[in-house]
C-alpha cells in the first residue's frame, strides 16, 4: 500500500491510499487532484498580484515612508473617514499596524513600524511604483534593508489593478455644474447639492480626474489604458499652487465605459466605487433626457433619485 500526501500552502489537504498503482483510473484520479491543487495555488497567486497592484496605486497616491535619524523605518497611509475600510483591508492583509484618527480632520491614518511588515510592504511594492516622490522614499528604505530594487515597467500590462488604487487615493469622481438658478445656488449642505444637480438641466458634466505635479505618472496611465486626456494647470501663487499641476481626466461615455469595464475586474475599494456604479446610468438618463422632463413625470423622478444617490456619501 502506498501513501500519497498532497499539500497546499503547507497544509495537508488530503490523503490517498491506493492499493493498485499504475491503473488508468489511478492516474486520472491523481492527475485530477494535482490539477485542483495547482489551480488553487494559481488563483491565490493571481489574487495576491491583483491586490499588490491596487496597493501600489494607493501608496503612490497617499502612502509615505518615513526614516528617522536612527534609520528606523515606518510606513503611513491616510484616507478620509468614508474610506476607513481601506485601512482595515490593508492592516488585515499585512497582519499588523495601527489605525488612528487624525486630529482636526475627517481622516484616519494607518501606521506600521514592525520590520517584518515593512519588508512585506517592500516586497509587494517592488517594481510597481511610479510616483517619483514615493520611488525616492522607497529607494532609501531598500538601501537600509539591503534589498535590490526592481525597475517598474514603462507601460503597465493591462488589465491591472494599479489604476483602481490610484483613483481610490488620488482620484476625484464628480459632476460639475456650470449654471444654477438664484434659489438653488443659496441652499447649503447636501440638500443644496442635490437641488443644484437635479435642476441644472443640461448644464452638468460628469468626470473622473487624477491630479499630480508629475506628468510622467499620468502619461503612464494614458499609454497603458488607452483612454483619458491630460491637461496642465499652470502654477499660481495666488491660488496657492507653487507648481504646475497635471490632470488626467475622462468625460465621455466611451471613456467611462472603458473605465467601468476595467473596474468590474479590478474594483475600487473606496466609497468612490458607489459613483462608478452610477456613471453609466448618468449617460443613459441624459441621452433619454430625463433631466429635462417636467418635475411631475416619472422620468424626472428617476433623475431625482439618481441625484440623491449621487450624494449618498458627502465627499
């Protein structure tokens, strides 16, 4: 009697005792078991890669490596109160760290100093960062840890989770309104926002925008995903913008459709995903001119429901 032990992730999953080795039934059975185990390992590896891609986008946007005078390393990541779940997702994945509210703002900060977790973070981000500031910090960390640095590809292999992470951290999903009436323009708070959008008729435009002082970072997005345009906003000391700013932006239905399809496979983990799910409805309702109907019609009530849903989270 022969005993075969199969392991997956260093855990015993099954024991098979075979009396007769060499029969076609035995070979088929063993092949099936091996394939199941190998496929399971591939699925786990793929999920880890997708998560690491997303994590790199988030870190390029809102992450920070800090090194004190004793060359002790810490890693920090800050999000709004609406996206606290992102920090808990990261903390659970990495297996440690602390999450605390930041005084004087509606935000929370994840911080970790444990060496093993820092090394885990470095391993996940190595060869996946594009923000020049973050790369500079990362190189100093790798030098202290004596870890070889991998060069990030000049073009992202798509589909890829990086864009989702960058939108989660640095992206803006909004509807601009170019004209309001005297009544709605004075309404405060969430109710005012809903009133201005619902009554703006044709003077509104949905967009997704990522802003950076580094044009190269945004060019990688455009070249890799083949949608979106980049425009420059010149520096203005009057507006407290000492550097030129670059904006990657999408406005058209075609671009939103491409983004939507990408994010179906690699979804956002922030509350911004709520608006992404509404984005194609926006274009559909506008094409059907629901926003121009009389307030007593069913079509306009559908448009009003959309406007209320749009402001479910007070970004």
